[in-house]
């Protein structure tokens, strides 16, 4: 006995829905950005990542700040993948991760602007999670899989 899973694209009216378009933008951004930034924890091309680690956290974690950034990179890569395959849960995972980053940044002088930016990203990640609930049900009704 063979089972066939039918997957089709969302209908044109769903694709033209501004809410669905916002959902897709957020899903792509929160899938790609964590993976890119996670990979950069290993290369350091975009930033000097250990300088973003609060000294009190560096004292808590084993190893060097750079080694901590390797662990951070792995978590970020996993979070991006989770957003890609399960955006409702992945959005909340990224939001929780960003909350931790914000706490870290608020304890480092001169990083308040970065913490504020990350608060905006946290709001976007929560919005993604909420939109994923809405558009998953639309896609189920129409017979497509997200």
C-alpha cells in the first residue's frame, strides 16, 4: 500500500494577503539571519563576537569568550533551522534567545543601542510565531503543507 502526500502552493488569494506576505518575509529573515550570524561566530568576518559577551557571563561559562561564541553559533544555526521547519515554535525559540542576548547586552556599557535593536527583533520573532499559527491553519484548510 502506497500513500501519496499531496503538496500544493497556497492559492493566489493567500499569496496576495499582506499578512501572509509579512509572515513569509519574517520566516525567511528569521531562518537565514540566525544561520548566517551563527556561522560567523566561527569566522568572525562580521564582528568581534567575544566583545559582545558580558564579563560576568564569561566568568560563568567554561573556556574562553571565543569558545563561548562557538557554542552561541551552534545554537543560532539550530534556531534558524527550527524557524525554517517549525516557525511557530522557532519564532518563540528565537525570541527567548534574543531575550537572553538583551540581558547580556544591557550589562555591558555602550551596548544599549544593540540591546534596543534586539528588542525590535524579539518583537518580530514573536510576530512570526503568531502569524505562523494563523497561516498554518489557512494552509491546512487549502490542503497545502507549510
